C-alpha cells in the first residue's frame, strides 16, 4: 500500500426530511445565494422544501445552470455573488449545479485576471467561498468531493480542477429526491458511479486489501440495486442504497493508498465537449477499448474483478480478465446505455485524431496509472470505440 494523507471535511445529512435541517447548518446572519439548474426542482417539490427550510434568511436565487455547467452562465452567477455581497452558497441539483458552484466558490476568491485560468492552470484553491449542497441526482460524488468539471461551449472545452478549499461544508442526501429522476439520468448515475470505482480499482495489485474489497462492494451494491431503481425510482430503500453508493464511489475513501487511472474520464470529457454526449455515456463508450488496449498491465485486476464481482471462477487469468471486461459492457447495456461512439453520432470518424490533437495542444500526456499513455495511445483507444 502506498503512503497517503486523507481528509474529507464534508458533513453528510442523510435520509428522509433532512432538508428541514438546513437552518441548523447555516448561521442566521448569512447572505445566501441559492443556485439551481434548469428547473426540475420546481416540479418535484425540492425548491419549496428548501425555501421553507430557509424562511427568514436573506436569500437570493440564481437558476439556469445547464447540464455540463457552462462557464458564461457561472460568470453571471459570480456577478450576483459580488453585487449582493453573498457569504454562503447553496447548490441544489446534480453534479452540474454542484460543480458550477465549486467553480464560483473558487472564482469569488481568485485574484488573477480571468477565472478560466483556474481550470487551464489547474489551480488548487486552498480557500473558497463556503457552500453547502442539496443533492438531487446521485451520480458524480460531487456532493462529497472537491472536484469540479466546467464546460466552455464556445471553444468546445471541458476542463476539471479540484482543491481542498472547494469541498462542500455540508451535503443533504435525501433519497426521496430520486423518485422524480427520469430513467435516462438514473442509468447515467449508475454507470458514472460504477466507472468511478473502476478508475480507482482497475490498475494493478498493490496489496491494499481493504480498498479493493470496499471498491468491489460498491460495485456489487450498484449491480444489486440497479434493476430495482431502474424499474421504480420511488423505491426508497433502493434509492437510499443507490445514493450512498454513488457518494462512496468518489468521496476519496477507496482511492487512498492505491494507484488510480482516470484516463477513461479524460477521454470521455473530450467526447462530451465535442459531441454533447452525456458524461456517463462517454465512459461506457471508452471503457471496453481502454481495458482491451491496456489489457496486459491490467489483467490481474480485471481477473480479480471478474472473480469477486461477477463470480467468474473458471479459466485462466486472461480468460477471466476478458470475461470481466465483457461483464462491464453488459452491465452498461442492461441500463439501456449504448457502448459505441457510432451509436451516438454519425460524425465520429475524425474523433480519435481530434481527441489526440487536443491533448497534444494542451500538453496532456502520461495518462493512466503508469502515466505512460500518450496522445497517440488515446487516439487508438478512441478509434477502437467507434
Ligand atoms: O437542470 P435540472 O432541471 O435540475 O435537470 C437535471 C439535468 O437536466 C436533471 N435532474 C437532476 N436532479 C433531478 C433531475 N430531474 C428530475 N428530478 C431530479 N431529482 O438531470 C439532468 C442532469 O443533471 P446533471 O447535474 O448534469 O447530472 P450529473 O449529476 O450526472 O452531473 C454531470 C456533470 O458532472 C460532471 C460531469 O462531467 C458533468 O458535467 N462530473 C463531476 C464529477 C465530480 N465533481 O467529481 C465527477 C464526474 O466524473 C463527472 O465528470
Ligand atoms: Zn464520472
């Protein structure tokens, strides 16, 4: 096991009716900005619950943060933060709203010229404007981590940053919110969380026994509850297990002391930037070819995954590893997620060279757990995913 440091300061309020506790978490003399997305919270009652919980506060609102949070929109929100002297933000939404608020949190205290540089220069803010979240969509883990991914559609860029200053102060996780989520987003949440575990697990053996078993148990739980939550998102017990699995998949606990990959996400973000494909679906597109291309260096963990997560006990390491890779594809397909780029766009032919060109241009190289994948390798991987 590698050496590690670990700190996660986010307080979790999990369960039914936890939204009512918002006022316990935010001091009364606070100027709050409530931020949300395209309006789903106004249809499913979450907006009303939040407003009721925050009665008596000095409350401003900013709605309209789109999926794949858009830089220009976030800069508008930043203006409101400054003009209204906001001292606390409350993100009510999925990963896009929460990521957007993390960016505003960092930008509010940024003293450089152009906040976009936080992303370009991968600045890791030590301090941000404090914020809490009310999670409405289990998927990204953003509610309990310090990562944020921001899109600039004008230049077709999608870039990430993270830092100790942009953890949420608290996050409210009420599984009842899952009832209103459309099937497509439930499937996305399952596939995204599953891939988060894979990115931190599918590397090489390092004798981190507990981290391996925790990762495997998150995947097993997602597999177990997937049919129930896909069939009926108002199944509270399934929703509760779904929500906590998504948080545990990316709150830092399974990552400690082990190598991590994240190349699938790096390539996936480019496919979202280029084609607007949902984040989770880009991961399902890339996963198979990434694991096939890097089969030799990953086969031990692929085989362990096949054995422990899918009960594939017959065959050699190689045979089990191949079967494990196939199981991941089948899992994504069982959620109704298509796994080839050509399933999403007829314009896919130049995608691989374009992804490689963009990585080259930005100096992105050394991807994967061995930090040895070049832009030329990513070109081959994306091409294998056509
Ligand atoms: O905008 P509204 O109207 O709220 O609708 C949203 C949106 O259209 C809807 N939705 C959310 N909660 C709902 C609901 N509809 C009905 N009922 C509810 N309770 O769902 C749609 C998608 O929302 P979004 O927030 O975009 O989805 P998700 O949580 O999957 O977030 C995706 C974003 O997170 C980034 C992705 O790149 C993408 O930009 N990621 C962030 C990560 C992180 N911070 O750690 C890691 C991930 O790997 C990922 O990259
Ligand atoms: Zn993801």
